């Protein structure tokens, strides 16, 4: 039971990290796009 709990905990943390990284990349892309549009 504790092993299953640890496994699900690690899995959820990895999943959250993946979402956070994807969100950061998405925001970074939007910022560069906005800066690029403002320069032109």
C-alpha cells in the first residue's frame, strides 16, 4: 500500500513538473512573439 502511494506521488509530481515546464515554454513563446510584433 505504501509503495503504491509513493509511486502515485512520484508520478503526480513528474506530471505536474511536465505541465509546469510546458506552461513556461508556452508563456516564453508568447512573450517572444509579443516582443517581435512590438518591434515591427
